[in-house]
C-alpha cells in the first residue's frame, strides 16, 4: 500500500510538471547575437537556437565533451540552456571549483532519484559538499539505511546513469511549488519559510525525480562515469535534535573512473591522517556526550594547545600587540548594540539572571569596543592592537559538530586593531606579513581573496571605495597570489579571506582580515585627533585572526603532519633508552637534566631489547629523537641520538644537545645537528 502511494505521488507530480511546462512554454526569439570569450574573441551565435554547449562545440569537440557548466554574464547556466542575448561566456570543466560543485550537485539528484525509488520516503535536502561529494537526506519513518542496501542503491543509480536522463529546469511561483510538493511536508516548509511571497523558485526534473533546486546541472546523467555510495548516517531535519530523524546517504561521483581510483587512494591517506584517530592514539583530546562540541584536552593535547598560544604570544610582543582579558558573560544589551543579537541570537547560549538576559560571548569584538571607549583615547595611542585568547561559545547545530573542526567551545588568536584611516594600509600589510611568517613555520601555503562591497552595506560608498583601493594596493604589494571576490564582503566592511593548503592539497579558511566601519559607529568610538583636543574622529576597526579557532587549527595541523609533530610543538619530544638496565641510573640522570632544561622527555626502563624498543618508536611515531645511553655514554656524559625513523645522528655531549634543542624550541624551528656528529 505504501509503495502504491509512493508511485501515485510520483505519477501525480510528473503529470502536474507536464501541465506547468506546457503552460509556461516560452519561445525565445531567434536573432543574431555576439558571444564574447574570456580572451576577448567574439563568436557569432543565434539567440533561442544556440546554447553554451553549441559555443563549446564551435571551439572544439573535446571541449564540448569536457564542459560541465557555463557562466553567462557572470551567472552560472546549464550548458543546454538557450542563449537569449549578447553575452560574455566562461566554460568550466570538472577540473574547476564551479565544475565540481555542479557535477556533484547533479550526482546528488541521481542519488535522490535512486533513494526515492528504493525506499519510497520523503526526500529532504541533497547538497554538494565543499570537501567533495554529496549527500541526500530522506525521511523514512522507522526504517533505516544499512550498508547491506548499498548494492541495490548502486544498481538503481547505474540504471539512471545508463538512461542518460536530461535535467529540465522550470521556474515556479510559490503557489505552484506548494502544489507540486504537496505530498512532502519538508519541501513545503522550505517553500513556506525560505521563499518570499511573490518570488519565483526554481525546480529541476531528472527522470522520475522532481526537486527544488537553484541549479545549474550537467546536461544528462550519462556524464557520470563513476559513482560510489560512501557511507550512511542518521541526521536531523535542519540539523536540530528536536526535529524529525532522517536517514542520510553520502556519495561520490566522477566523469572518469581513474579519478574515482585516485580519490579512493586520497581517502585512505585522509583516514590515516584523521585527527580524531591520531588524537586517540596520542591521547590528545576526547569528546563526551555530556558536553557536545566541547573538547576535553588531555595533558599531551594541552601541551600542544599552550605551545600554539606561546608561539603567537612571542610574535605579539615583537609586533606591538597588547594582550587583554575580557569577560565571558555579557548582558544582551551589548549584543543589541553590536547588532549580533538581531542576527545571531539563535547561535548564542543565553540565560536569565536576576530578571535580565545574559549570554556567553560568541566573539570578542564587542567587548574590545567597550575596552576602547572606557576612557578618552588620543591619536597618539593609535594604532591600538588588542589581542585576546578568551573562551568563546557558539551554539552550533549538533549535526554539524565534527571532532575539533566544528565545536561549540573554542578559543581564537583574536585581535582587533583600532587605527586611523591613514594607518589602515600599513596595518593590513603587517597582518599579511604576520600570516606569512606563521604559516611558513607550519609549512602551509596560502592564497587570498579580496571580498568587496555587498548589495546591503552600511557607511558611505566613498569610504568603501577608498578602503577597497587600499586593500587592493596592499595585496598587489604583498606579491602573493590573490583574486577578487566581488560583492562578498561583510555588510560592515571589505575583507581579505585567506585559504591555507595542507599536505593533502586541501584548502582551509583559517585567517581573516576585515575592515569594520560598523562597530565603531554603533559603540560611538572616538579618539582625539590632535593635540588641541577639540576634534574627535571615528577610528577604523580591523578584525584579525591567523589560526582562527585554536581547536580547528590544531585539528588541521594534526592531519597536516599526520601526527608527526615538529620538535618545538611535540608534546613528547625525547625518549631516553638505556642499552641495558645496568645503565638505568644514568638514563634517569639524563632524563632529569633534559626535563630541567624544559623539554618533554620520557625514559624507557622496560626489559625489552633495544631493537624492539626502537621498532615501537618507529611504529608509534611519538618522539622526535631517541637518546640511547650505555657505559660509554655515561663515562663521557653523552647520548647517542637517533631520529624517530632510526637514523643515527651520532654521539653528543648532553650540554651541547641541550643548547641545540633549546635554540630550536626558542625559535620555533627544527634542530640542526653538526654534520661531524652524524654516523
């Protein structure tokens, strides 16, 4: 009976789609148009007849086979969609970010069609993922998806791919969309809450599947040459635990089977580097259901966490930042003044105290504004650079919490710079230099994006234009790779977004540099602009972070290094091993000397053979160096140094070793040993 009901709504949905398509059919007038390529070359085409795919064929058949999506006059379009007027065109293959996003989005629709056929449930949402692949959520009542279902899902997917089903686009009114999806309360909720009255909403049809979707999509399902179901899990509607429980199925797809094979190898390496797995092995942190999204940092993890802060603190001293400590709890009037309460309240942890509403701070900037204005400020104090490692709390959706990459309790290497308009350029340049140094120490490369004035903004256009020009000049002068991201700035000012690349070639956004004209205005911040003391001026505020969240940065770093920490950061730096238990006293003596010198050192006094102990060191990968001691070393007050890979560096006086290691730790670099000491 349930199956018949499902087949009925699919048939009814398709019938209504056909009726709407017939009613909405519009013929585009055929007329000559000019199509301008990115290199400036102009091609002739016919509106209403030619599509982006036809333009690709004019260039080469190989390109037409490879292209996934087009950008027409700056807007992404389905490549079979007919052109309407003179336009600029860009064509994207799977090797582009735009191409991957569209390809995986279309693949999610293929998965959705297969799930709908197999389970007869209510499809919810099925987005592409930033880190690759896609998923689809489905409400299935008491039923669940299991790995035993995967072969049948793949069978359905392969049938859809083989049919080369086309993707058909249609714009609907809100009322038409509600009618089309009247059987699905989840789709109806999206339409009712997300679509303003009078606006149009886009839907796509692919085979038997009809779904709400902005698009665009690939020309047909046959473009998918490799498809794999990865995993499944439970999820909550809209990510909120109080909502319906859903079944989530993840997939990955490619236009070439070789790309799938390469991806599978990358996944194996990613699993080996997973920060949660390494953290468990190295006893760095753990999570507990008693406090979701809040990490318990164990002693070894705390050593890393503190050292990351020490590193930034050392730079603060050199670069003129003053560290401050601000409250964790504020009356919500603070957030109303800043504007966060109106736009961010649902992401804040709030509570009542003595009849008033308070909240845990999710960011430091409003508190720093209070610190700036608590007394009269002079131009002589600027730039004033407040830095704060304060604890922050954000009420992230439980379904989004993942290890230490997405948490509810965290700290940032947060700083806010208050300066004059004339000082902005130098301050931004200093921030980029700061980032360059920090990321260089960790072995990260980074790229930058200049995000400019959005449609909704505050302040004067002239001020925005001047600020954007300054930022552009700084980026050009930096000599680093950067690109323009028009219209994606914050409403309160333009910003520079920074993306670092790790050892797995994955991109992460950690750092940010943002100009803010909003908070100084809202908090009425001023400084006396001259010695006469008669005139006040509004400062510019710069938000700056390099790590971003320390928790997230630590997770990224674990995976970047695969848990093989650089010496200065390692929570377990040195292991002393006596050749025999007869040398235990000397081993303990060396351990104490190194401990007193400030190093994280341990001693292995077990009765295992040296060969076995070294094998364990290689397998565990915990220690940077193993210091082997015996009678000869005791006589000469030396140690025999080996790396974690059992490379023998040779014999060295303990005091000389301490000097070398201390220099490395102090300067946050790897130790350098004299060539003469290497065997």
